[in-house]
C-alpha cells in the first residue's frame, strides 16, 4: 500500500488509533529526508530541528487536503520553511562542493545515512550528475524543471540522470 493510500485510509477509518499510528510511521520514514533538506539550507542544528518540527506539524494539520505524494508534500514544505527561516535569520549556508559545512543531526546516520550516501556518490559521480540526482530525488523536481534550471535539453538531463545512476550502481553503489 502506498503512503498516500495508507494516509487516506487512516483518516477515513474512524478508528482513534489508526491515524496516530500512520502519522508515526510517516514521521519515522520521512524525518531523515526532511532533516536532510533543511540542512541543505540551514547551518544551525536548532534551526534544522525547528524546520523539521514545523514541516510535520503542517503536514499533520493539513493531511486531509494533501493531494500530492506524501514525499513531495513534505519536501516542498521543508524546503520552503528552510528558505523562509534563512531569509528571516540571515543564516545562509548551502551544501557546496566541499561537502557538508555543518554537523548533521545525530539521527540522520542511524535513520538513513544521507550524508554518507552523498559523500559516497561524490567519489564516483561528477558534481553535475550528483546535482541532477539530488534535484530529482530529494527536491522532487521533474526532469523538465531540472532541464530549465540547468539550461539543458530534457533528454540530455534524463540521459545524464540514468547514466549517473547506472555508473554509481556499477561502481558498487553504497557498498564500501
């Protein structure tokens, strides 16, 4: 069952504990991703934690009206909240070519290892390939949007994306 079907089923079930269990499941599943997205835009751990909390509060309060995938909704909300906080506080630190300029929250590595995955991908892939993968999988951009952002043809972006995934997989993708 997809996350979306599980969410709608829990909301409509009328059972008191089912929505709570479903929200806990979704929180546990997507918290590392939301932390990762917030950490791409913010430096302070407290700010990252605030964005994560606000993202899930927003999601829980509006779950009945979510008309997109759970992942898409959470990634968009997290990114927007992080950008808003960055503007408000003037704390600007983006992930750059040198890696992560911050300490990731402790539960990232235990619950998903995004930092380790990105660093592992960097050993095999070019910066452009990695950027295309992150834009598509983490930021949930469509290939058309990535192509426009990079000022490239959509087919070129798709080809680079699939070749990069294949290259990473053939290089042992995540197995060190």
